[in-house]
């Protein structure tokens, strides 16, 4: 990252804390940064430690904290048509990097679910420093908590886990899908096949966006 981009990152951080940056402006600034530098630039704006360490609370079978590529988040925002009316739920939210990006790019409300209390604390501190509203983080196991977030309209997965845990969590979402249409965004995540899930095309090979169909069948029943 060059000196000009570093200065722009520091200025953007100051303006965000002062609530002087709208989603359209933040997006235009972010896209003006070369794609190779966007991850480092975002970390500087957010004040995020990209190498946060995992603790003993990480369950067996769950992936360690890894920051999702910024360009993958931008693609998810566009392909899933996320907007300010949505509630974005980040499964395995880590330090809140994805949620902050989506909040600032779209104006959507954000709920993060993270099992590691140390990462939850970091996420809350970053959010407070940037003076971000409509952003909450819940500490706990997403497989047990997701059913209690019926307000969610977009659920995001960056390979938090796979196998039976992923199957179980997706099945928990069917109850919410009967009430409203949902979008599931998976980066390096393959969702299990379900009759109420329909995959959509994406601009990236590592991104899968699925729309739900269960609410339609529920209304006909």
C-alpha cells in the first residue's frame, strides 16, 4: 500500500468515526483502491489485527479465524443484492471484519455470531471505535443460536465449519425460511443440498449464493 492510500485509509477512519461517510461514498473509496491492496487498506481503516489468535473455546471441527478476502465480500454484497433493509448474520464472525464491511457498504443491520469470547471482545471494540450502529455480536455456538435470530435475511459463511455441523445449521435455517425469503452466502463453503435452497450464479468461483424457496411452499400449504 502506497503513502497516498495509507493517508486515505486514515482519513476514512476519522470520517467514519465522525459519521460522515455514507455507503455509496465508502464503496467508491474502497473500489478506488487497487484490489491487491484492499485487504491491507481495510485492516488499516478498521484498526483490525489481521492475525488475531484463536483460543481454547474453538470447538473441534471448527476452522480457525481467517480474514475473508475483501473482494469476496464485495461480490457477496452484489450477488446477494444486500441493502439497508437487510439484517446480515455473519456465522463465525471473528473480529467483525466482514460485518463492518457489509454494514458500511450497504447500511444493512449486522449480527455476528462468534464462539470465541476474545474475538467477540475485539469485534465490539472495533465497532465502538468506529462509532458503528446497528451492529451486534453474540458470543456462542452458531448451531445453537441461529434459530433465535429470525430477523436475519442474509446469512454469511466463510468456511466456519463443514460436515455435520454445517448440515445442522443449514437445517436450522429452514424454520426462518418458512417465514421470509433468505439468502445464504458461502465463501469456500459448499452448502448441503436441500429442496428449499436454490443456487444462483456468482461472479466468483469461491462464492456460492443460495436463495430459499421454503416460504413459498409454506404459504401454499
